[in-house]
C-alpha cells in the first residue's frame, strides 16, 4: 500500500544513498517546470485546479504553519503566471488538504472544511464550507453558511465538488464507512437541509471523487474501500436518482488492492456523454493504469503505467481524455491521450519531474483548452515540498 509514511521513509533512505548523484533537468517539449509560490510544509496538499472562461488556470493549495491557510495562483494559457499570489483563507487552526475548486457561473468556488479556532465560532463546527472569488481569483469572500448538515467534513478522507444538472453545487466527503453529499449552499451553519448518505457495510472509505455527466446530468461518486469486506475501487450514480454500485474491473487482485495515492481520477467528457475513472490495478504494486467508462465493463490500459502511484484525469475539447501519472520506479511523469471517442490511446509522453524531485505526492490536470496543464506537489531532496506546473501540447 502506497502510504505517505512508507514513501517518506523510502525517500529518506534513498536520499542518504544517492543525494550526491546528478539529477536530470527537464528540457525540450513541453517546456520546463515552473514552481508556483514558495515552498510549503506538507506533501498532502492538493492542488485544486479550475479554468475560467478567459482561459486562465487557477490553482489553490493548503499551507501548514502555526495556523493553516489556502493560497491561490493563476496561470495563463501560455503557461506563464498571471498576477501575484493571493490568500484565499488564513489563520485557521486547521484546513483539509484536498479542497475542491469548481467554476460556478462567473465565480470561482472553493469547497473545503476545517476548524477555524474558538469552539464558539460557527466555522469551528466541522461542516463543509465554501469561499468564492470573481474570475481573477484576487479577492475571496467566505460564505456565511455551509454545504453540509453533519459535522464530519473536517475529518474527511476525500473531498469533491461538481455542479449538478441544474448547475447547483454539490459537495461530497467520506469518513469511516460512510459517503455523504450535499446539494446547494445554505445560509446556516450547519445546514438545515439533509445530506445524502451512502453507507458501505464493512467499509473503510477513502479518496472520494465526484463528476457530472455532460449529457444525462447524472452525478457519480467514485471511492476506494480499504475495508476487510469488499475492498477495491467503486462508482455509483447518486443524483438525480441512485444507480447500482459497480466495482471497477480488476481493481482487486486475489482479494487485495492498492490504496490510491490521492483522491480518485474521475472525469466527465466535455460536451458528450460518459464519465470515466482512471485507476491502478495489481497488487502488491501497480501493474497498470486502467481507464474505465462507468456503467460498462469497458476499459483501456495505459501504456508504460506499471508501478504508478498518483493519477489524474482531464477532458479535452473534442471529447477525449488525458491520463497523467507518476511512476515510482522511474520517478518520471507520464501522460496518455485518447482519441475523441475514447477508444484508443493516440499520444504518450514521458518527462522528468521538476529538478531535484525525490517523489511526487499529488497531481492534477486540466485540458479544457486543448493543451494539457499539469500541476503537482513534489518532494525535493532537501525534504521540502513545492507546487509545480508544466504543459504538454497535443500532437
């Protein structure tokens, strides 16, 4: 199982043995990696990304310290930074490390949880909260309300957000054997509107993700179950009606499965029907990355994807998909692009991570303008973490 503690231990051991070896510097297409913002204190942080109508990619990540905060950066279509770093939220006792960023009309909406501080503060009740900005991302306003009735969101092991078929925000989170979701933003803390709930018998749920089919409007949740009963990766339609729970093909091997390195890579196709999940198969190490169309038994196997850990998925303007993953054995970042009908892979790239990278802990991707933007949280050989960005151009 790719746990953070295990990976940190391995990285430390490797650093002691090989710190003096030269590290390759990325060069040539698609360009170099650019660090976004100063070094951060955690490998668990996001990043959360979304693209506004002007083509700018917005990135939000958590920063640990004496108090916790979220920072924001903007990247233009050309891959260059736009404006300066801004603070989304600051001076909280704790915030979750995997917030969700979505486009809601003409606004950026960050969905998150945490504990602000004093017990009598309404933002210390552990609910799901939200803060918004205009398309610039320069000034954020914390909403006086919440997106959950229960108070478990602050301890979630997987946070996600989407818009439903009526363009209403939907948040999801999980803890222990339960998955919750909430439709809408409510002017009370906690909300007076009930949450949806999916109990998983004997489950231990992690890394939930959520997406909305662009044609049917069906909202799907995907999750990993590490429980002793029925472990593996699963997906289910939860809105507007509930569908059957389906297990991702081959997500267990002889009754065992690998925990994903981050929230699951779930994406709808852009402008056409279909929701897809990219996930690792094999045990005790990943044999390959599969791309599964929910509601079917159909999968594609990504080439050169053995020993992968963190995986991201992004939709293209023509209905295709990009998968992005990091491999432990090569310490490289790989991408595979499908054709518009998602029947085959038509482009594979391989690139070194940012210079002096010991490991990659989190990865996110967006291809809504054609070019693939990759944002990751990388551990350097000096034991510091940073958020990095690069691009891959479709061929």
